[in-house]
C-alpha cells in the first residue's frame, strides 16, 4: 500500500510545556548564554478590552528586570515603542516597537533618550498619521471599533464590537490599504486589523537585527553554538520570530508560544498564559544565578572572550582594543558616534 506523502510541510500543533519539560530545557541550555526576546500584549501582560489599560504587573516587571540583569533582553511589540516603554519602564532593555520597525537600545537611566538603532521604514509615521485620521473617521459609526496610532503602523480594534460589525471593520482596513497599495499592507492580530508599511521587515527580522547588534561574539567571544535565543509570543506576528529561530540549530534557539489551546505554530515550547511566562522567566534567572547558564556577569568574570572587568566586577571594564564590557554603554556610545 502506498503511503501518501504530504505536499505541504507539516506545522507543529502540540508544543511541550516549557515548564513541564524544564529539565530537558535546562540540559540544552547548560553552559550557554541566553538571549531573551519578549512580545508585550498577551505575553507579559494579560489581554484586556481597553488597549490603553494593558498594564503589566509589578511581579512581571520584577521578573523581566531580573532576567535583563543576567541576559541580553528585548521587547518586540506591535505597539509604538514609546507606548510599550511607558508600560514596561525598564531602561536597561532593548525595545523594538511597531512590529520591529522602530528599534532602540538600552539606556543607563530614565532621563536619557533611547538611542535609535534601526528604522527600516522611516517614511511610515507621516503616512500613518493620514491612515490613522482616515480610519478613525471611517469607523466612527461602527459601535465598539477603536483605532490606535502605533507610529509606524495603525491598529484597528474590533474586540469590543458585536460580531456583526467585524466585517465592516475589516472593510475599513481594506479600503485604507487599497488607497495606497504600493506602500501599505494589511495584517491581523488578536481581534485587531493592522495597516503596516509594505516593507520586508517583521519581528523575526528585528530579532536577527538585535542579535547582530548585541554582537556577543565580539563582545564576549561566544561562538554561535554557545548562545541560545528564546522568543516568547502569543500572536500571528510572533510567528515570524518563531520561524527565524527555526533557522538556527534547535539547541541554539526556541520559540515559546503563549496559548491555552494547541495551535499550529513554529514555536518549540508552549506556556499557557502570562502567569506561566512569569514562572518560566524566573526559572531562567535561577539557571544563571545557580551557574547552570552563563550570564552577562559570568561572561566577563570568567574571562570569556577578550574582555576583562565588567558589571560583575564593578562594571565598565574594557579590553585591549578599548571595547567596553558593558553592552549598554557601548551601544549608546557607538550610536552617538563617540569613540569607545
Ligand atoms: O506585539 P504585541 O505587543 O502583542 O502587540 C500587538 C497588539 O497588541 C495590542 O492589542 C492586543 O492587546 C489589547 C490589550 O490587551 C487587546 O485589547 C487587543 O484586542 C489585542 O489585539 C495593542 O493594542 C495593539 O496596538 C498591538 O498591535
């Protein structure tokens, strides 16, 4: 009997729980430096009906802060990065707002400005101003619809609409894109349609850009196999980042999907909700603190790479070529055009 060969690649639907398979995860992560990428809505904050009130808990902020003190950490969100920063308020992180279209580096204190690292569609904010105004007017007679300006893209929400209006909301977004199809495209999220610039850029590309920016090879001497990147996300747009991590050997990268139900995804692990993200983040921090994984401090203190001195030894050391051992300081200095 012939066994039919599937014509389309099979996409995984069931993902082992990151928490239940933690022993397996620990074995793979042992001796590596982790890099941690986090989506915001639905991942480190609960989904709520009013997007302006999607606050993260203090407990979650503490966990993210703890992780960021040990591993390079970034937030990659569909929101404008100013808005997501207002929610997260942790200056030591990298932020990629508007689905990765606006990437900034960490800052040493809250008074400093973020250092811009990459904006692949610099023309988009002016176009989105127009799109925002047009969409706002166009949904004004759709009960419950709400338009959000995310600087490099615009979100049109229908979470608070009765189902009979969902098609009308989608139609507004179709018309907005149809008015400028060479420059605009439509995307979808959780009860939201989005207008985005038509550029070949997404959260996966933002993740790769940030890994390049971190340059852990030059800063600490890590080879590719000594780094493991993790991306946590709950939505369609996070699939681009999960897919990016499928391109690296599985012991070097994994997506973690946040979902209460099994669904097709390029992630390798799952957690059920932001509550489980919190538990997992704290477990990641425990791994570094107990010496199972490398951390930003131990990377320097162990003499890994060419660097000496650093945060673990009072901070701010530099190697013989003048490279700082502090990625935050060095990124900021580099972007300001200052000598290292
Ligand atoms: O990439 P993310 O950080 O997940 O951002 C994606 C969108 O998230 C927000 O909308 C979602 O969360 C809202 C608050 O919980 C919820 O009301 C909405 O239905 C969800 O789609 C945000 O408001 C959007 O701008 C982001 O694009």
